C-alpha cells in the first residue's frame, strides 16, 4: 500500500501555520507565557504531522485544525487577555473584559468538532444520530481536560505567570464559561453538518432513524458478558 504524500494544499496549510507561529514567536509580549502556551503546540503539531502518514484526514479537517492553531498562537504572542482584537470584541459586545479568549474557546468547538467527527466515524464506525452527538460530547470533554491542564500548569508556576496563562481576568467562572462556549461552538458545527447532510444526502433522515433503533444482534453486556467469559475460561 502506497503511503499518502503531502500535496500542495497540505504544504500551504503547514506553511501558513509556520509563518503565523514564527510571527508569534518573535518578541512575544510575555516570553514565559508564550512558552507555556506553546507546550501543547510542540506536542500536538508533530503528532498531527506523523499521524497523517498513516491516517490522512480530509482537507476540510486540516483546514479547520490549522485555523484553530493559528488563533491559538496569535493569543500566545500577546497572552489571551491582551490580544488587541479582543479589545475590539469587547467594544462590539459591551463586555467588561478582553474577549479574545472567549472567541478562541468558542472556535475550539466550532473548528475542531468536525475533525473529531471524522475520526470517530472512520475509526469507531459512528453513524446517524451518534455521529452528531458524540463529536459534541468529545469536544466538551477535551475542553474540560484543557481547563484541568491550565489549572495544573498555573498551580506549578509563579503566580504572575499563572494568572497570565489562565487569562481569567478576575472571573471566577472563567473555566465554566470557556467550556460552555466550546460546547456551543461544537453544537453549531454539528448543526451545520446536519443541515448539509439533509440537503445533499437523501438517506440522512433514514440513517438517523436507523441509528436509534436497537439492532437485532443486540445483547446484554456487563454481568452477562462477564459470566460468559468465566464460563469460557472454565471450559478451557
């Protein structure tokens, strides 16, 4: 089997992110916070590049991932609480704080729910209703995991750096609001995918209905499977 090669569009996306990252890495406003924000970049970008050799995602997914990563590294250049565009968003919304981090958490769900959906459909075989529900569920979970990572990281560094990294701007419910926005973004993304499926795929409704029916091959799990395993073990 021939390994997939990067084509011009993939290289364009990689170049776009590389340019954005280099700009963000050049004299960041708070170098220590920039480094802290980029640890996940250093981990996940190589994983995305290496995994693409064996499990290539669609151009749509890679585009959405690249857009989110660019938004993230822009935030790392200034710190999320001091991005100039966040002040513009504050003026537009009448909020009392810089709104860039709220935008990025919303985009976490809006931009990454579709790649999550693609992975779940192709690896876990999700279909119908579950191919819309679980991408939202997983995106919520990933957002909560990130908030836990933020807390643990902020708890181990200096108070000043920790506050810059958290970007809570004095809001005690910042983490919960960030997770809510990520979930809302994921829901909107899945509604868009659903609308496109209903428009373009004549079998969309039947696939959703069929996915909610209990299959004829269904069987009880839990203690029933455990008892079967024990019987099989005794037999052997």
